[in-house]
C-alpha cells in the first residue's frame, strides 16, 4: 500500500469514522492546553498530525518511513514539521514537548517498552498512546496467527502489559480508555459507539494517558 492509498483510507466513511473515534478518545484523555507543542510519534502520512495542528497546536511528526514523511510534508501547514527518526531513539532533549502522542504506531515497534520510555522522557507534562487492543472483536477477525492485511506483524496490547511497561517510569495519574467497539463502521456500530463509555474495556483501540513527573 502506498502512502497515498493509506491516507485515502481515512477519507472513506469507515476510515474517517474510525480515525475520528480514535482522535476523540486521545484528546479526551490527554486534555491538551491551547497552543501546546506536540510530538506525534509514528505519524505515518500525518493524518492525525494535521488534525492536531488544525486544533491550534504546533506539531512535530516523527516516523522512520521516508515515503510517508514525504507525503506528510506535501500536505503540511505552517504549524507542522516532520522528522525521520526511530521511536526508540527520539532525537530530542528531555521535556522538549508539552505533550507526546502516538497512534497505533508502537504496535509495530519491536522494543515498544523502550519507545514508551522515550515518549515519557521528551514529554514535559503529559502523554497519550493509542494501541491495538488484544481483547477485542478486531483482534479476533484480524489479529490472530500473526495478523492479516495491514495488521500483519502487529502486536496487540492488553491493559496489564501496558501498565507493567509504564510502572518503572516517572508517571502518575494513568488513565485508560477504549474506542471502536464494533469496527465495521455501520450505522449500528456508530450508534453503539455513542452509547458505550470510554471505560468499557472491549474496544479495538486502547489508549493510555498520564502525567509526567518532573
């Protein structure tokens, strides 16, 4: 799949609904203050970065894939910048950003606990990380036996292992939330999404947010 094809998926009705459901959960958990400087780790084509920038934040998107970054730069606003680097070795000073965001990127990072440590290191105040959730209908359909399609090779996380990875880090007030309970994107799925609380641990998308202790 090319970067253009990947990004275009978010323009489909199902893709747009899933993207906005995930973004809404991330923002509810993170609670960014106006004008914060954000880092988006594993930004890919910049679909989420562009929306965070449209909210009035300065955003640096980071990814290892040069083609995806080229696509993102071609659509960037003045509030966006893009950097090529590895999530486990972020090229920034401690507390360089007000907050750090990552959206289903660490699922494809072999040493994802180290990426969590780097995210916490460069965040001044808060962080939020969204991941694929193992205890979900989507995992049953797409995640078993090594995964299928775009999910091939992904690691599907549980709340317990995320909490364990964060346990030795200088963080507090961890908050978990879930979204995309029925990933088929049908009208019924959208209605279900509106009715179910973020705290119901059955969504395909799990997010964790916290405060960084400085």
